[in-house]
């Protein structure tokens, strides 16, 4: 306490001393007379007061600006965090292809703590807290489209998923990029926030060799797929083939093991240079085979039989000559143990695989025609 009193005394003495020095300097250097000192003191005092007031106002203005700037920066950082968190959570929710309400753990027990729909609703609520009504409506519109595409793809049959995969990812990514564009425009207040064009994303998807991993197709689906695609390939090669649906035949084929339905297939009319018509056929017993059939049992045609014999085919009561396909193209649809089924099951390879089968048959037909014409 004593030290504080001494300090205050020293300050007071210093102020008085400085005032005396100021007065002596004013009189000695004739800056003003003794009579003018009161006016000079008053002017100096007013100047000091005004200077203090202006300085105070400037400091207050600067402080308010800095507080506003700091507040805006805090809001920006928070919005940025919320927007990023929303996209991260959205990715986690749709990762498995569906929005789960409750889920089973590794032991098969229902885990009621997992509710992705509630999580999504809360994330939308966080967005609403930090953005405008217009922005949240635009986000919800595109989010609806994204979930709709997800549900449609999930409901698609496994056999059809490969066909619709590119369109699904195109629609899904378009909705996502539009959401990102909306949030970017709101966050950074920029016009440079156009979403990635759907056409550009489609170009990327074409290079991705898309393949959906599904449960293996059953034998019935595989055989139907074989007949369907083989007919398409032969039609593409210009053969006059009326397309046929083999579902009923395939159902009967697998209906029973004893005396099962078999020996069905496709017929392709072939005409040689002499105007004679022949019937090229593809049939199935266990494995498919192909060749030229007789118009009726044991019907004779020496020229046709001779040509086909030279092409290493086997004759029978109903065939002038038939043969199995090359080993790597063989498909045993009864035992289902042929290595080539790996290619038929893979949507990325099946088109090229069936194309090879059609190429072999097309080559066989053309060699037959050429040999007949040379006889």
C-alpha cells in the first residue's frame, strides 16, 4: 500500500514538473504571453479530448469489423464442416446400396442402434440450420432422385443389373454432383459451380468395364441367355432366322432327369449356288452341337453327305452331318461342369464368348457352301 502511494506521488510530481516546464518554455521562447496561457491550455485540452474521442470511435469501429470478420469466419468454417460431414455421411449410408433401418450384426442379431434413415434425417437438419430454404429444397430434390435411382437398381433382377448398371451410375453421379454444386455455390458464393456434365461422366463409365457381382445365374437362366444371344449374333451376321423364346423348352429340359425334354434348338435356312436349300441346325442334348439336318429321317443326299463327311462331321438318322463345338467353346448344360461357363457367367465376357461361337458356326456354313459349289 505504501509503495502504491509513493508511486502515485511520483506521477503527480512528474505531471506538475512537466506543466511548469511547458509554461516556462512558452514564456521564454515567446510562444505566447502569460495572459494567453489560460486560452492555450483550454485549446490544448479540447484538442486532446477531441483526439481521444476520434481515436475511441476508430478503435470501436475497427473492433466491430474484426468481430464481424471473426464471426463470419467461424460461421464459414462451421458450414464447411457441416457440408463435408453431410457428404461423408451420405457416402457411408448409400455404400451398401440401400438405406438400412436396423441391421444384423455378424452373429445374426438385430442391431437397433443402426438406423441410416434417422442419420440421414439428422444430417438434413444440420444442413437446414446453416443454409437457406431455397438451397435445402434443391438439395432435397436431388437427394430424392439419388435414392430413387438406388432403390430402382436394388430392385432390378440380377440378370438385368448388368444392362442397367451404366445408366444407374450415370443418374446416381449426376444427382450427387448437383448436390455438391448447390452446396459449393452456397458456401463460396461463386457462380463457378456448375455440376459435372452427365455426358462427361458417361464417357468415364464407358472406360470402367463395369461389372456387378451378383449370385451365380442358375442353369435355366444361363441356357436361356445362351440361346437368346446366339440367335442375336446369327441375325447380326445376316442369317434369316426367326427369333424364338426357349424358356418353355428350358423348363422342360431341367424338369426331370429320366426321359427329359431335349433335341431342340435353332434352325437357319442356307442356300447353295445351285439353288438347293439346306437346314443348318444347333441342338442340345447334354452339350449343344451343330450341323446340317436331313429333311426327314434317313433322307438321302449323296452330295451333301460327301461334303459334310469331308468336314469331319458325324452322320446319323436325322443328320447329314453334325459336330461338337471347339473344346474351349463347349458347354455341357446338363452337368454344368464346362470351364467355358466362367465366360458365359461374366457379363463382361459373355458377349465376346457367344461371338466366338457364332463365328465358328458362320465359318462352318461358309465352308460348306464353298465345298458344295466346288462339287
